[in-house]
């Protein structure tokens, strides 16, 4: 069964350090999302890609977060410098179709990367 | 501002009972309402979904009831089983998905 792959599963870092997360979506899925899920809350969108282009990064804290999907396949989310408040689960999701009024764009999530900032 | 409000935060149900989770929204532009199930250490997985032109959708033991005029929708889990113990998120889509805060369901054997 096709899955969204994410690594690392767990990351512990000290504040002010740089961290990076990697995501490989389901093959053929053109739309890729990065979500942040704080413990006890629902996922919140950070950035959405359509192929290699950013569709929505309005909620990405651009002073410290960056995301790229250079070849339109796998993607990297970077945080530099990490802050205590960045401790969360970072979820990657992909969908076959983009979200439009006529498309559902069902999300398939990876298992996430749990970040702890000390 | 929370786009989708979900309740209760936690729920304990006896095996065989009915679990009910409620969500409410304000944005009438939302055009798709899915429910996701998340087990510890895993990502959310789509459970069942409904569009606003339908009042009810049933898949096995899982039913979504949708009240467009009240801007509310709910998930009913019939004959709840211990294996249903998980966190459930409602969501609503308009250009992007907005998730509720989650309900932790525990089904007691």
C-alpha cells in the first residue's frame, strides 16, 4: 500500500539549532502539504505545494521556517533557529488532486516527525 | 480563530455503545466535511466524509449527520469497539482544510 514517508520520526534539538524534516509523498501525488500539530490540537497548515510551486504559505513563519520541493516530488521543511514553541508533530500529507470546488483532494498523511526543542 | 469547533474533548464509552462527536462551523463556503481518525504515533487517516448537499452518510458503523442550517455536523460510531479508541478530528474544506481540536475516544471493554 502506497504511503507518505517522513523522516526523522523523532528529533530532539536545543533552541537556536537548525532542524530539517523530509517528506516523500505517494507516487503521482502532485499536491503536498506540511502541517504542524501541537499536542492536543488539530493539524494546522504551514505550506501547500502544487508540483514544485508554493500555492499557500500564508501561515508559514517565514522568519525561521522554509520549505522547498525542488523537483516536484519530495520536500524538505527547515526550521532555523528552532524555538521552544516549535515543539510539535510535523505532518506531511499528499493528495492526487489539488483542492478546488470540484475536487475533494483527499489527504493522505505520513506518520509525522515529532520535534522536541529543549 | 478556530474555524471548526469540536466537542467533547474526550469521551469514554462502553463497548457496544454509541459514540457521538460534534462539530460546528461558521464559514458557509466550506464544501467538504471529512472526519479523520488518528492512533497514537500515527498520522490522521480519512474515516468518512460528507458534502453539504447531503444530510447523512453511513459507512459501516460510522455515520455523519449534517445539519446545514445549524452549521453543525456530527460523527456517530455505532456498536463502539475497543479498537475504535483513538483521536477523532473533524475538518472542513474551503481552499484548505481546517481541523477541529480533536476528541480522544476511549472504548472500555
